[in-house]
């Protein structure tokens, strides 16, 4: 009995190599802005890291599954036609994002930025710093990213508290944040951007954090109300590490460039070597589920 061949559109030759290992898959390169390949009209699956466009669905009339190479689906939710499945790349970038969080916390607590400045000025000055050991971290987002972070932080003797949308064993509910925030030295944001998380970190949220606490955002910029954070940082009461901002890219002249107590990176927490291979490994797994008649494990439901 002949095996049905499914045409899968991928953005690069690396995708062709990765998906060629799946029996019954015919990977075809489809790059936005380039001539549309003839196979696009019959393609059933689109693997992409791009954002959706108005002409996308006209070019790909038979697509039944969009498999993202990124963990965030906010650009796609509400823009996928009825009947088309949407799956994320959750599980590919959790380790690197968690690694970034550990790196910035160590940089802040151990004063590495100050020592780097002394190095540039050829100035030798020993001093005692703070330590990550014994700190209490509130990890807001109990999914793949949060689990990766918890495992890494606990090796530094950090006491971690997990927070999810709803309470379950080992995880507190989001409605408990007003009580939990004052008890923690660190609050790490690892949530997707949805209508429920947009602006979640407002003036009230920040006011509940104790003096000298650190807010870490490795999710999406609009989860934080920027003006409220700027006000807290300008007062010197809180510190922060941001890999994402609102707006993004951050325009020159924006107060976040100069506000004290901030460690800022340009959305690079997941930008590490091997990220594409890890993303395609998840895509292969998700596509294998789909081809076997199962739903992808990272399927996006409703409002995400």
C-alpha cells in the first residue's frame, strides 16, 4: 500500500534536511517575498518563524497546520482561518531562556557590570557583593520555560515558587500574586502574551514587590506597563532585567535607556547557537503526531 505524501513548506534548506527524515513528507522551501513554488497550492503544512501576512492564505489555500519555529503565538492568534491548526515550538528554547535569566541575576547580584567598568578603567577595587544563594524567586509562568528555570535556579540554592493561570499541585494561581509578591526577592515573567497577560505588571503589581527586588522579563514587552516600571526604577526602589520591551525595538531617547537599576538586552535570550536545530527537532515531533492522526502537543487553543 502506497504511503500518502504530504507537502510541507519550510523556510530554509535546514528545514528540508530536518523534515526529510519523516516518511511521507515532501519538504519544499517557501520564502516570503520570493516567487511562490508550484507546490504551495497543494501544501498541507507550513513551518515558519515569520509573521502572518494578508496574502499568505491566498498563496497557501490548502494548509491545514501551521507549525511555528518560535514559542510565542501572539502574532498568529486570531489570524488563522477556521479549520487550520496552529502549533508552537514550545520546548525548543526553554533552556536558553532560563540560562539568560540565571546570567542576568548573577550579573546583578555579583556586581559584574561594576567590575567590568573597573576593568575598562584599569581600576583594582575589591568589594563584597550580594549573592543569588538563598534568594526567593517567583516564577510567573509554570510551563516549559518556568520548569527549565526552576531546575537551574535551585542548583544555586534559590527557593522557587511557581505561578500559573490556575492553582494546581506545586503551582499557585495567578490570583495569589498580591500575597506572593511581597515575599519574594525576584519575580520572573515567563508567560505568553494574551489579552489576560497584557499589562499584567502594572503600578499595583510593582508596588507589591519589596524594596530592592528584581523584576525579570523574558516573555514579551507588553506584559509590563513600561511607564509604571520606569517610575519604579527611577525612584531606585526596584531593579530589573529586560530582554523584551514595549515598544520594541527600543527607540533612541526612550527613558529605559537611561533609567537606573536596569540590565537591558535586545531580545536575545533565545538567540544562541543550535537554536534552529532544536526548533526543527520540535517541529519534527509535532509533525509526526499530526501525520499519525493525532493533535500536535503544542497546539494553540482559543485565545492562547
